[in-house]
């Protein structure tokens, strides 16, 4: 009887370990609807894809072929706008150009925009983004225009390695404008001016990457523990979306923290 119990435990442990190595390949598309009376009628139904934490590298991490497959998966969603949340590589600059060569194939009529994460070599990444026709918006704000209407999109520098500033995004907005802000790290969310910013998009945590069945993670790389681990959070008038990201760090494994493409649909109330 004892041997059977031990064998069953071993089988369960081996199965869970095997699953953790397979889960990084199960990229899910998470649909999120954002409703607001500040969304102009012309932007009603607009689809936005948010990607974060690709961590391009060599096999068994997120290699070039998997990056190409990811791009194809995103383009098949026919997004109107694509935003990228940083950590394209894991500090290794040799993967920057191959990564952005694939990301240059992303297609969206309203454009592709991105910020950097704490693992992105800054100068090389900015140059590669420019070549890939991806607009870099760290500590910048721009208007996304459609017909005669517009929404505001901005980004902040990384919370750990840079000096994040939301002022360029919110200085020229009114209370009637719909404002989106990219922040690689969700720990910036408590500092956001929620009277002006409606939607914040973040990654960085990997959804915990290795979790206790999705309920709790021992490591989230956040000052707030599991509070901003993943999913939707609402504070005051602002909504935070934290993506599980795409790639992995340290180990090419995930456990109940599937990689995610976030597909946002804007709905005018």
C-alpha cells in the first residue's frame, strides 16, 4: 500500500512538472471589454491588442520561430491598434534585432506603439523599434485619431530602471477624453492620476509564472505581492489590466499562469 502511495505521488509530481514545461506554449487570447462614455462614437468597437514580456531568446525560451507564430496569431485578430508593454528580451542585446525583425510584421491601421521594460537594453531597443516602425512612447503622449475624433495614448518609463512620468500623457487632456497609459510595471498604478487616466496596461509580473494553481504566487516581482499579479483591477475611475505576458524568465516553465494576448474592445456607453 505504501509503495502504491509513493508511486502515485511521484506520478503526480512528474505530471505537474511536465505540464509546467508545456504550458508556456499555450498562448491564450484574453478578451476584455472596456466601457466608457468618454470613448468617442468613432472608436466604439475598436480592437486593441496588448502584448508584454515576450523575452525573446534561444530555445527552450521564446525563440524567433515562436515570435513569428505570435505575430501571425496577433495579425489574425485584425486589431485596429497594437500596444507593446516592454521586456522584449532578457537583457541580452543579441536578440533585440531578430526579435524586432519579427515584430515589424505586426499590422494595425491605427499603428503599433511600445514602451520598454526593465530587461530591455535601452539604446539598442529604441533603435530597433524605429527600424521596425514601432512608435516608442516612454514618457510621451500622443493622440490616436479616427475621422474627427481622438483618444489619448501614453507611456511611462520603467518603474525600476527609468524615471516614469505621466505628465506628457495627461497635460493636454480634458475630463471628457479617453486616456490609456502603458506602464511596464503595475506598481506605478497607485501613483497614476486616476481623474484623468481611464485605462492602464501593464505586464512585468508574468502572472506569477509559477503559481499555486493560479491562486497565489511566491514571486511576482511587485512591491505589492499578489495584489497586481494579473487580471483587472479597478481603483477610483481607472482600470488596470495586468497581462501574464508571453515569455518566461529563469526557467522556461509556467504553472497556472498561461501566456496571454490581451484583446481589448472599446465600447461607448
